């Protein structure tokens, strides 16, 4: 890595800049997904942000939290409906 920096410092800066751009694009995509109530897409975008390896900002942590809260909440609600229907059919 040091050798790379000595040989071509501009390419390293470009790699870092591209990583930041990708991360910002993913955060923007998550925000749009939230507005459209597409929480699965929001969660996928925020998961990709976490996989970049950098520490999350407060905004990014909040987006991640909202995404998974809504994904889990929707599945839990669906599970309750299925469970309720199952109990009704067993009781008949």
C-alpha cells in the first residue's frame, strides 16, 4: 500500500473518492426507498453501506435502524395474521 502511495498517490485518492461517492449514493438510495416505503430496498442499501467498512454517521445509523425496524415489523405483523388464521382453523 505504501509503495502504491509512493508510485501513484493520485490513484489512491481517486479510489477513496470513489468509495465515498458510492457510499453517498447508497445513502441517497436508502432515503428514496424510505420515502417510497420500500424498506427491503432501504435495508439492502444500508447493509451495503455497512459493508464499506467505515464507521457509520448518526444519520446512517438512523437510516439502518429505520430500515430494519420496518422490515421486521412488517414480517412480525404478517406472522401474527398467519398465526391468528391458523388458530381459528384449529379451533373449528
